[in-house]
C-alpha cells in the first residue's frame, strides 16, 4: 500500500474503539483489528504469525482491502514475540491502540462458560482449571499476560471456545460414568464454538432448522444444530476427543489406555503426549499430518497415506450419519476449517453415499470460519 493510501486509512481509523482479536494456536497466532461499522465489525488489519519457533516461520499483515502491508519470513521464537510484532504493526499502520483485546480461550473448566472481562478472579479460575486442558490453558494465561503488558490501557476479554455448547442437553453432556465425576466437571464441553458461532452469523436467516457443521482442520469436530443451537458435538472433556485429527487420536476404547499403562508402562504425561502429538493422521501415516501432503502421497499409491485419509473421512461420514439420525433429517451440511474448506478429496469421501439418507449436493456448503470477527463481536457487546 502506498504511503498516501496508508495515511488515508489512518485518518479514517482515527481513535475509534478498536478491538484486537487474538486467536492462538499451538504454533500460530492469528489476529484481527476491528472497528465498529454501521452494521457489523469492520476489519482494519488482519494477519498471522505461523510456524512460531520454526525456521519456516512467517509473519504477514494485510490491510482492510487485502493488500499486503507486512511480510517477514524469519523465526519468531514465541507467541510473546509474535504479539510484540503485532503491536508494532498496529502502531505503525493504524496509529492507534486497541480499546479492548479479545482472547480465544479453548477451555475454562466447569465454571467459566460465558464470554467475560478478564479479572484477577477469572485468571485464578483459569489457573485452577489447568488440569482440564493442560496443553491449552497455560498457553492462554501466558498470552493474556503478554497482551496486558503490550496493551496496558486495553480491557482484556476471554471468549471461550466451549461457550457455544452450553446448550447441549444432559443426554449429550453426560458420560456414562458415576454421577460424582459429572459433579466434578467431567462432562462433554465441546469446542470450536467461536467457529460455529461465526457460521451461524454468516448464514443468518438462511440457516435451516436442522444443520450439521464440520470444522475440519488440524483440530477437527462436528456439531449438530437445531434452530441454530448446539445440541451435540463430537469433542468431549478436552479437544483430544471425537474424530481423529492431525496429531490427536480422537475417541478410543478405554481399554487401549489401560493396556498402554499396564503393558507399555506409559504414565499420564506419556499418554498425553502420544494421544495429542503422535496419533491421528500423523500416527496412521507414519509421520505426516498435513492433508495436502497426504493427498499427494495417496496419488503416489502410498497405502499408509490412503489409510489415514480414509479413516479420517469415514469418521466424519459416520458422525454426519449419526447427527442426521439425531436431528431427524438434515437440511444443511457446512464444511469449514482448513481441510473442510480446501480438500475436495476429504469432502467427497466424507459425503459419499449419503444421498441415501437425504444429504444431496444442494444441501452442502463450504464457508470460511471467521473466529476473529466473532471474538470482536463478543467484545463489542461486552464493552
């Protein structure tokens, strides 16, 4: 963008109530800077730091018209580094600071199920809930602390990825375990809620009564919706549950875990590492979790790659069939997420033969998840 164009953009932005939405991944940090528009949040800047801590890392920022403002191909060692780079870019290109920062928080445990301002009490609840998501909550706490340091004048908000699924009934929320465990918070929470909310918002009045959403990325889940409300979802207590994913196992026979503990002598940490980082597509294919790469290997007659993709697609197909039965039919199936949006192979394999239960091609759509703008919407409402 030319300097004059940037100056015009800056003059339009002024010192409005800008909201910075942060969407943290295991090795990435997506963000969006939004201002209040006439009818919805309007993007000012957007971008991402990908491959954090890796030699292949990259950092890109785009203006509201999609033009590239910043591109760096170097190593950002941590999310703190990525957030500092985002702060510098906001200062340079928006010439303002955000009024609020919204954080995607994957899991808040049993007591944090609504989007809310971050207070010392909320931080204390998050720390006490670490055992519900030991891979996600410590990272969220660290990023919140970094955002507080980088944007000391901004209000900080937590937007919980499981809040959307508060509506699922007891028949879906309860695991077949002793009631005392449910009372301790051992239940189905579900995740990808911000993605699903954004799809509901995009569809608006076009959303029919019976819908199934499939957010398929490195983390993947499906959700059954009746009248735009979540009534069941595949992920459970943690984002490890449900269908197989890039490196996560999904649901397993509990006997598998007992076997691994007894015969392989795996403790809790070793089990956690295996189920979250060494399983799913990576484990099935003997070393590859990227669907594009697996498709290439499948075309080259690699049986392990073909098996991995087929297991993934069939797992999605099974859940579409189950949710169609639960809903009493299906009026719309939406694919979202990196795989859902870009892999014709997976979408075709996941829907093969489902015409028999009424899922015809005219009922299938592909939409981009818009988690950052959904975070901004929640923050604006809370402001």
